[in-house]
């Protein structure tokens, strides 16, 4: 299955800036565009609250962009396509998010993101700031074995962390408590993705990876990182039956647990396919005695036009359920 190489863009060198201009114009009641490609809340949160910052490469929209707003993130630092923003730009995002109670930098675990975040924190330390910390976020069960969770990649399941943490930091909490909550949400989240076809860079036109027609790969990362292996594509039910057990067994999720469920569209899956897939997910979770608290289906963390999807589960208790149900107003995450 070939990738779509022609993109409806203007000059390739302008795609990130033009995307941000369009996004912020479309949602001007929620976000505003700051200098150095910072997406900010249109109305900053109150003074005395912990600020939340996320950075990452473009090409995964609406991830990060759509989670800036009330009850969510304060600042998103936007990089080039699949390229983490540099430490100086992260430092600018931290400054923009500072409301006097500290800033938590949320880092999706990929090498470039982590290294640039660590450098940015060194800059903060050199400036004498002791109110900045970072949390490394990961969820992909295919990228490292159980017991080595900290080596795993951040993927679609970070969707849960952003919402839960954003709600928590609308309250009068400390920076230390915010980091602990982010770690709690992260440690209760597991994801696994699959791909049927690749995407092409809007800058170079190069295809990210190649899959033979009729094949699929389980566990591929957001940037085409190697997963658990390739095989002939299966039916919807067979694919879910292959993917769900590694997720359930890894935490492990147990009978009686309640979970948030995300079925994430990697880019070009149809809603028809996604609902057929979710039908099977719901059946298998019910058979396992796991209750679905809330479910979300759609393109929330994409890789351009990649054909594929991810299943993410987040085990929730009373605290996390209350935070999930708390109000939020982002472009792609609304909770009333």
C-alpha cells in the first residue's frame, strides 16, 4: 500500500508556520500563537498555578496542539516535522508557562525530546530557577520488555496523561504533586499500535518506511520505529485479538478494573474500520472483566497519513475518574 506523496501545501519550508497560523486562527478563542512557534492559551491560567509545557515535532497533529487550553496544557512548543524543538525554544516555553508555582515539562520519551529537555533544564538551573521539573512519559509495550518500562517510547496513550494532569493542575497543587500525578497516570497506561502503510514527508517527499502490500507490522512507533515484527494482515477481530493480550498482561489489568480506552487513528483509517475494531475491543474487555469507564475513538496522535491504529488503556481509580470528568476546553479535547 503506497504512501500519498502529494500534499496540499505551499512552500515546504513554510509548512509548520502556516499550519500554526491556520490552527490558531481556527481556534482563536482557545489558543494564541506566541513567538518562536509557541502555542499558548488564549487566556493564561491564574497566577499561583503549576504550568504545564509539552514540546514535540510536527506531523502528529492534533497531538499536543489540541491539548492546549483550560484544564489541559499551558504551552506547546512546536518543532519541525518529526523533530524535537531545541533547548532554547523549550526554555522560552517554560518561561511562557510560569505562573509562579513552578513549571512541569512533559516529555514524550524519544531520544531527541529527552536530550533537548534535559539541556533546557540545565539552562533553567543556570538561571537560578528551582521551580522547574520534568516528567518522562512512555506507554508503548512493544518498545521494551516488562521491568524496563522507563526505556519505552511515548505514543498515543499520553492522551490520557495530558488530560488528567491538566485537570489536576487547575487546582492549588504543588509542582511535586503534579509530577507524582503525571507518573501515576503514566504508570497505569499501556499502548500498542499497528501499521498497514507508511506516510511521506511533506518536506522531502520521502516515504518513512515500506510495507509489502497485504502486510502489517505490530508495535511500530510514531516515527516508523521497529515494532514486534511483520506478518500478513489479518481481519479486524484477529488483529485486536493479537494486540489486546500484550496490553492487558503487561500492567497487568485484572478483572474488576476500570479503564479509559483510546482507539487512536494513526492518520488514514476510516471510522467504519475503527468502529469495527472497537466493537471487538469492547467484547474482549468485557470477557476479561474490565469495565470501560470512557472511550475515545479518532485521530488524536497521528503520523501524517499513516494507515494504522493504536489501542491504549489507562486503569483509573476514583481520583483519576474525577480528573477525567473535570472540565477541559482544548481544540481537540472538550469536557463540560
